[in-house]
C-alpha cells in the first residue's frame, strides 16, 4: 500500500494553510480550492486503491530506540474511509465558506481576513487527516494538539469577547484533559516501555491497561465534549458557521471518538471497570442533553447539544465493543459517518439563517418555506435526520447501535440496558423538539423579507442532501469489515 | 416475471416522484398522478401474474423479497385504492395551487405508495421497519399539506407515531437482532426459527412492542385520538390513502408478526379481540355525533378497524386449536378480517373521495351547511350512496358479506366472549347504518341551499376515481368470489367454497345473486303495482311568515340523533374523561419539565418575566455543570493573579522606598 498519498493529503493543507495567512480575497479562495481539491483527490484515489487491495497496513516512518514508534500510519478500512469523508466534508464546507464569509452576510459581514480563516481551517483539516492515520499515542497527542490550536484559531475568528472566551475555554478544557490524560499516558509509556505504539497496547498488564485506557478516555471524551467537560462545545458555536460545521461534524469531536475506537480496537481485554466508568459518563451526558434540547432557541446551540448526544450514541456503541462485540465498533463508526454528513448539512442550513436574516434565533424565524425555500427543505431534512427518521442514515446507524447493543447486554443486569434505552429516549425527545420547531419555523406568516443565498451555497446544500441520503447504503457494508486488531 | 412487474411498478413510482423537475404546478400534478396510476396498474397486473404461483421469492436492490398470499391481499388493496386515488388526484390537487410545492407532493405521494408496496413485499424485519418509517414520514408531509389546522394535526400524528409505533418497532428489531446476531439474518423466518432462545420476559416484550406499534397505526382505542383531526385536515385524496391503505398496513403487520415471527397464542388473541370490540363500539358511537363529513368518516374508520381486528383476533385465538371445527372457525375469522380490510379500503376510500368532491364543489366539509347535492352532483351522489350502503353492511354490498362472516365466526366459536363480541358488532352495525343515513341525507338529500346551489359536478377524473371504488363495492357484494379468491389465499384453499352464485362454508350457504334476483323482482313488482306518488315536493308551511329563513327550521345533521346522543351521554362523558386525562398528563409532564428546567437556566437574568412555560426558559442563559466547577477556579486564579501582581507592585514600591531611604 502506497501511503505517500495519505501523507500528502495532510501535508498539502498544512503547507498551503500556512501560506493562506498571508493571502486574502480571491487569491485566498484559489489557494484554498487547490488545497481542498487536492486533498479530496488524494484521499479518494487512496480509497479506490485500498478497495482494490484491502487489508490492514502498518507503516512506520520514524522510529527511535528511546521513543519507540514516533510517527507511523495505520491504513485500514476505518482510516481510509474516515479520511475520505473528512476531505469531502471539508471541501463542501469550504466551498460554502467562499460566499458565506463575504460582505453580504447579514450577521457577520467579512470584508478582509478571509485568508486567516482558510489558514486555520486547512490546518484543522490537515491535522484531522493526520490524526486518523496515526499509529501511536504520541502522534495522536501531537495531532490532537494541532487540532486544538486550529480549533482555537477558528473559534476566536470574529474576535468578539464571546468568541475569545469560547476559544480560550475550548483550548483550556482540551489541554486540561490532555494534561491529566493523554500526556500522562504518553509520558508513562515513554518512560516505562520506550514505546507508545498502538500495537504495544495489547502487551500491557491488566493494571496498566486500566490506567492507560482511562487516561486516553479522559482526553477522548473531552475532545468529544462528553460529561464532565462538555460545555465548551455549545459555547464554541460562536465560531463562523463553516468552522462550527467542520468541528461538529468531523473535527475535534469525532477525532476524540476515533482515538477511543482505535484504543479499543488494539487493546484487548479491557478491564470491566473501564466499561462502567465510560457507561456512567455517557449516561449522564445523554440525560443532560435530553434536558438541554428544549431550552435552546439558538439554532446552532441546539445543534451543538445534538452533537453531544449523537457522539454519546457512538460511545454507547463502543460500550458493546468493550464487551467484545466487533459489531459495536462497526455501529460506532457507521454512526460517525452518517452523523457527519447530516450534521454538516444542519449547520450549513443554520448558517443561511444568519446569512440572510442576521439571526440564529429560531423564535424570530417564521414562514421559512416562503422566504428561503431551499433552506426550509434542508432544515426539515436535517432536523428530522438528526432525530433518526429514514431515509437519512442516522436511522440505520441508531438502529444498528441499539441492535448490536442489545446483543451484548442480553442476559446482563438491567443496568447495562440503560445506555441503550437512553438512545431511544434521546432520539424521541430530539424528535419532539425538532417537529415543534419545524412547525413554527417553516410555516405561517413570514417574519422577514425574502432571503437570498448564493447559487454556490445552494449547490453545496443540494449536494449534501443527496450525499447524505445515498452514503448510508454505500458505507453500510464497508463498515462491516472493521474488526479488532490487537491481541 | 412477478419481480419484474414489481420493479416496473416501483420504477414508475420513482418517475412519478421525480416529476417535480418539470416545475410548472399543474404539469407536475398531472405527470405524477399519471405515473402513480400506471404504477398501480402494474401492481394489479402483478397480482394477476402472481396468482397461483405463490410464494415468490426474490431480491430487489439487495433486499430480500417474498410475495405470499398475505402480501397479495394487501398489494390488492394498495393497487386498487392507489389506482382510484391517483386518477382522482389528477385534477383534485388544483385546489391547492396557491401553495406551490408541487415537487414535494410528487415526491411524497409516490414515496408513500411505493413504501407501502415494499413494506408488504419485504421479508426482512429491518427493511420492514425502514419502509414503515418512510410511510409514516411521507404521510406526515402529506397530512400537513394545507399548512393551517393541519399543522397541529400533523404534528400530533407524527409525534404519536414516533412514540407509540417507531419506538416499539425499534425495540422489537433490537430483540430480534439479539437472537440472530447479524443484519442479514433478520428475515422473518430466521427470527422465528431462533425465537425459542429468548427469555419469557423478552418474548412478552416482543409481543407487546408489535401490538403497540400496530395499535397506534390502525388507531385502536385508546390510541385513536390522532385519527379524526389528521384525516379531516389532510387533503381528501390523502385521507383516502391514510384510511383506505395505511391503516391496513398495521393489519398486515399484525398478521405477519403474529403468524410468521411469533406464535398465535390464545391469550394474545383475546387481547386483540378485546381491543377490536372496544374500538368498534367507541369509534362508531363517536362517529354518530359528528357533523363534519371527514371527521365522521374518520371515526367510522376507527370503528371499522375494530371489526377487522375482531376478525383477525378470532384467527389468532382459534387457528392453532387442536379441535378441527374451532380451527376452522379461526380460519374463517382471519379470512373475514382480511376480507373486511379489503372492503373497508374500497368503501371508505370511496367515501373520502366523495367527501373531497363535496368539499371541492361546495367548499365545506360541514354537514350542517350542505344540502341537496344529489340534484347538483348526481354521479358523486350515486357513488357515495353505493359506498354508504357498503359500509353499513346492507346485503348485496361488500360490507355485508365480510361483516356477516365475522359474525358467523364469532357465533360458532361457542365461546361466550367471542359470541358477545359478535353480537355487539352486529348492534353497532345498525349504528353505522343510522350514521350513514344522516351523512347521506344531509349532504345529498333535500333541496340545494344557498351554498350548494352554486356548486357544480366535479371533473371527470375525480368521478372515475370514486366510481372505480364504489362499483367494486357493489360487484363484490353480488359476486363475493371476486374478492374471496384473493383474501382466502393466506388461510389456504378449500375453507370457503365460493362460486359465481354464492359462497358456502360449514354447511351454510349464501347466494347474493339469488337475493339480488328476488329483490329485483320485488322492486319491479312494487313499481308496477303500487300507485304512483306525487312528484312534487312540498315546501314546509311557515304560517305565512316570511321573516324566517328556511335554514333555521331545516333538519340539520346535528339534529338527527340528538335524543339518542343524550341518552348515551354518560358514555361520551366517560370517553371525554379519558381525553382530558391524557391532556392533563401531558400538561403535568411539561410543568414538571419546566420545574427541572429552571435549574438549567439562569432565570434571574430575565427581567420581569415569571417562568411559566418552556418558551420563557429559552430566554435565559443555559447553565453548565462543568462551568460551575471550573470557572470558580479560573476566576480564583485570575484573582490570585491580580492580587499577586498588586502584591509584587506593592513590594517593589516598598523595596524602592526602602532602598531610596537607605541610600538617602
């Protein structure tokens, strides 16, 4: 497997991203397009190559006596598919950003400094692409730190007090979790074993396994904004909408989950204590988001809480994997793919509210179907899609999570059923909230003048709607080849 | 060939669905209903082709397909009602032209029909639920079409469906998966083969989940509350599909799940029977007091579904009975239930189309306001009459045959409770007749009034739609063999012998054709030998007063059964009590949520507003647990920073001062 393709797919955005900081306007657009397109071209070429020659490839680039495997790649179905979806989503979101970050935006007119935004976004994209191929905890740490910095950069982009606060909060929370989580684990690994490779995880004794797992988990769930450090994600919606779309659909939030999937995949025989820790945290997160949904009137914040819950569902699926079911891994990754497309649609549609009416307040928007028909359709599909209504993919993936979950907990004490049943409760409450908002927002007397969005933005929305309806059927069987690797 | 026809039908639906690309409203409507018509015709061809070659297995888009007798019964319902409805839609939707969004209609309408076709042909539980959800979803889009009252009705429908039908089905799916352990192994037969490994508690949960899901969709009491408002506010062609076809999918699901996944047990049968009897009583008695044409029909839908469930319940209870006579009664009951499902689809479909025609012509559904429409819309009048006679169970019409089979099965079960159920069903049938006398007379009888005299007969395509269904009601009533050939497929041949002249089972023989001849002879005799009546209609005498408009002393729909409604007032009060109870439970839940929600929001920041509902809470700042934990530390660090900076400055000043003092 020629992995230079994947190496380039994240190095190009990094390089061009750095150049972007010096550019603005049209030039920035062009460099961004070159970067995003070449990334997508590389990852799709890689995907095609991989599908012709499937397997699990482990490549080590930098290896030293003292630090063990410093930098290497794991190329398997999960990372290749993930890279493809990352670059696809990034391209669509950045295309949308060309017109969104302009002076015709009613809420946040942008006249200069577009290059800075693209720069952070491209670095973010590159870091996520590098992250998903990482083969050691050390390189997870490095890429995660770059993701955190780039996330900080995009969140504070508008430089309002709220945006600065949100950016600092996100950066602070994530680094706090690394300090007490991943960083400790990496230092421990380097000092004691002189290696942090994923392939070494399975050789740990069970005591070390528990602590390593809990350390990685603490960082992962903070990146995924699960309880206890979750509130930075709703606050981070202060970011420009395309950045929020990326962060929520395939950025830092999903990276955290991805790291967890990898750890579980490679570390076999995880102590049951870890299962209970994660189960309790996920249950608290689910219950909390159920209470938060109805309280939101800001479209983007509503979506943020839904992200927390949806990622929580991915963790519920991982609970099954921790009990030894590969189905749990598959359900989790499948849910991740489906969620990323629906969530980016949801955010991009919410962005059009700010763009053409200057508000994200859902209470103020009425008669959307008359004043912004395209967005009305998108909002309808996105909200119901998040609630798990077919033909949108989250229906199948939620069903998958529940089905594989039931298999592993059948005959177990009732307490293990709780997270799985909460998936259903959560979907129901979100559904109620979604239907009631749709009823009040889409119909009735319009509350604003007829809005306008550019053809490019509209095209992106349409492409996303099509992709999100088709992709679940394509990825369903692909994700079925995800298995445990370690042990 | 059969699979090919299925593919053909679905491709036509797909073409119909994308006909919105044409953009221009009327062209889209014409095009999409033409494709839906063709697709329905393909379905009818499929039934003819598949007949005698059952079961047929195959694959469609990678999903497993199985067409057996049961599928065929329901494919017939979709095909025939779909055909009539699509033809009717050709012109009917012009009424809504102002709303635009033709492409949404084309998409939802065709997806609705196609999802039901796939629902009854798939043999895989996950895909069953998937198509079930597509059906529910597209029905929602169609129900809210009018965007006024229908918004609330639609939301109520969709939320009820999600809670009481989607959730149980997902649970059932999960339990099913836990025994087979793979996505591909979720076929009905595979689950049935492994069901023995489930613990008794989970088996009960499985029964309960399926039952709840199908109760909600077919509107069994107490889950019928969403039906009247949804059916009344949806466009009439959609009400036809909802009541004629979508409700039947629940019957399909019930029969499929009970016989092919679970096992029909006596206890389950009793439960289904009780639900059926309660529903047929409640639905029909509530229908009696309705004065809105579509609400009246909707309540009758509830009632008629009760009959169908009673028939199916007899099947579930007795079919596996070791005693052959009782097993036969079970078979008869199931066949009767399925037969009534088909009949109900025909007459209720036609009635909703007629109600739509009345609304189209006179602009109202209120039976108190319309009158004398027969003189204005004779064709609609005739078709509505045929369908009304069908639903009332008058001999020579289809409703009679299936109801009669249900009564027979009930009596001959020799089981006290089923006999009681059958007697109740018979009595309630009289109420149905009374109700339809009101319906027909107040809309079509009498003289046209101010409102209706301006109306005119609806376009031909709408009449064809009504005609297909109404004439089938009569044809099946006189020649039941037409329908019996299909509805007895799932229960096996030889149970009921049906010929052109009549049908017989269990040494009972009934010949509608002979009855028709006898009645025809009597009718002609009456015409010949009775003195001709005066043709003039007299106007009521108003004591010479000219001030009272005729409207004030006309017999209106609300006046028909007023004394009877008063007599059973306690019954209505009892029913309404449960309605109020439900509303109260919802209100209390919301109040409880608001009480808890206050702890999630900084309410003190909302000026001069007392928090009374969820919307008030939304104006506050949302609070977070981790903020509450970490922000004090951050603030503390900041404060410490400020203090230490000040301290450093102070120390420096002091030091400088001391130094200066020393030097000085």
